[in-house]
């Protein structure tokens, strides 16, 4: 398929749940091999460059057993699915028993066919990799205990929530250093040379089945983080960082393969230096949810080379649903924001239709929700504009905006523009709950000396504006609370 687009649009699908709904609609059991062509056609028509099939790997029966004894998880299941039954818990996709496509989804051959269907429509396939831990019934537990962080009887006695006895040994449960251990997974030792070799082989096998991989909690494996978390239990710190060793080895075999990091704690730049093609931009999500517009603008002042390797989103399977988090007006404003910025852009299946229930990843089905027709129409209009215009393949610039001493409302405005040949657009968003005015300076010198026609893709209104003014003092805008302009040059 050639190289990846510079700013790919990615569609995340909860594979098990999606197939369950398709099966009930079609009144027959579907696998990845028998998904109706019309489903792939609909996704392609929206302009997606890649589909992330979340949760295809074989799930763990032992993980299911452990989760069914967890009162907190059971309460979460019933919150999301009031008629929850034991059968609905199919286990966490991040409690991996083996990196083989789960038989329920059709196995490896079904995935191979689904990938071909995607490729025929110009879309790539992304899958998961969970580097930090595996299920308690993963083959390595008995075959390769050196790959794990081990404990002793004293650990088991004093901290039974963080250690477990299996196959005559004491294993540490997987963990994030800031939270209690996860009881359904065992901690891998990122410093072990043998494990690193095994991971390269595992990822190389995954790379033969897809075009890119999303690495769960990628920062946990960084030498500095891992050493701080596990100390002497991990042994000597290797000279090479985990990802600096793993990623080049896999790319040597599959040169076009893409690595995406789920990343937090402001470690995105460092992970990019270690080889990741893209890293989650969780900081932008947090700023959009909680902070004023100026905080977002300052975030967008970062070096462009860094921004182009970020994944922008307003929801994914780990975050609350956007429609349940933001008001309808703010939802549209932040959607325009993240989908028109440089970098990879992620949309979660159900986001377009306005689903509000955040589903635990353990569950095989989700509750019925009435689609929000107006929101879906908005997203279709936005995605159509992004698909039609090739400006996103051009040059991006953050725009200056100014105001007046007696009106600081311009600080609520954030603006940027794209330019590729004759294809141009300007985005202005009022990231506040009050009407705001200001002048937005468009940084293209060739605007001077000419009148230009600009069309707002949402209102279809056409404006004629003086290029000298747009380049000089700026384009005057007056936007309602959470209002925005998406202006195309005609």
C-alpha cells in the first residue's frame, strides 16, 4: 500500500462487541472473515486511513475467573450493562493468553481476510501489543519464568494483592507504579535479555499480520520508569532502553510497520526519540476537558516535528465517552479541534453516533443507545471536508489572534491554518462558554493585494475578504460559546 499518510485518521473498533452487534443484526454468527462488505465500505467512505481492531488476541480463562471475584469490576460491569450476566464477561483483551487471534473472532485466517478487505479499500490494520504483562495462563509462565518479576514467600505473605503463587513460584502481578497491582496479569521483566529477544520475535509475528501496533502503557517499559518501579527485583539495568532495542529490530524485518505508544506523564517526546512513530496526546485531551483556551494554544506552540507524531483524540476505550463528557456544543468544538490538527487523529467506534456509556473492555456486548442523528450528521460533514480537501497533506501553521484592551475575549479563540497549493483552510474555535471576538492573522503573504472568497463548510455561508487585511491586522471573527469556523478558500 505504500507509505502511511502523514496525518492518518484511525478508527478504533472494540472487535468482540462490534461483531456481536453485527451478528445479532444479521441473525447469524459472524467472524472477522464474514463481516459484510458494506460495513468495510461505510468505514472507508468516511475517509479513514486505518482501522484499529482492538482486542483480537486470545483471552484468558484464568483472567475471567479472577475478574469475576472482583466486586469493583462487577459493579462496573453492571453500571454499564444493567442486565449483565456471567456470560457477558469474556475477559480483558489486555490479559493476553497468546498472541493468536481468538477463535471466537475467527482465528488467524479470518484476520488475514479482514486485512485484505481493508487493503482493498485503502485502509491499514492496527492491532494491540501489551508489553508490560501477560495472563497467568500464558505459556511463558511455566516455560520461561526468567521472563518475569519474581517474589518470595515473604512477599506473598505481606502483600498478597501484588504477588501470586503459580507453578511452584511466586510471581509479581503487573502494575503501574501509581496504582495497586492488577490481579489478573503477571509482570514481565523488561530488563531480561531473553524476554527482549522473545518480544522481538512476538512483535515480528504480529507485524506479519497487520500494518501497525498500539503498545499498551508503553512508558512502563522505559528503563528509568521500570527501574523506579521494580528496583533490584529487575536485576541490572541494560545499557539500551527497551524500546530503543525492540523497535529497530522489528522494523529491520518490517520496514513500514508503525509503532503507536499509549503514553502518559509527559514522556511522549522521549518515546518518540526511542522509535515510536506516534504517541498519545493525553495532555491535549486534558486541556480540552478542563483548561482555558490559552492552555490549548500554548500546547500547540510545541515544535511541529513533535506534534506530527502525536495521536489526537477526545475519546478511546480508556476514556469516558465524549458525548457523556462534553455538552453537545463543546463536543463539536473539541471534535473540530482534534480532527484538524497535525498528527494522527483517532475516532472511537460509537463516537460519531453519540454513545454515552463507557463499556468495560471485559464485556462482549453493550447496552442499546439511540443514535444522535444530529451529531452523526455533524461528523459526516466534518469528515467529508477533511476527505475532499488535500490541505491536511500540506503545511500547518498556528495563527496569531489579537483583541482590544476592553475586550479580552480573543484569548478564548484558538486558530490554525493549512495550505497546499490552491487548497487552503482556516480553523477558528471558541474554546469557551461565552461569546468571543478577535482578529485572526492568516500567515500567508501571497494573500496581499487580492480579494478572496471563503466558505464555511458547516453554514455554507460565503465571505469575501481582503487579503491585505487578513495578512495584516487579521480576519475579524465573532463566535458564540463553543462556536467555530472551518473556512475553505474557493
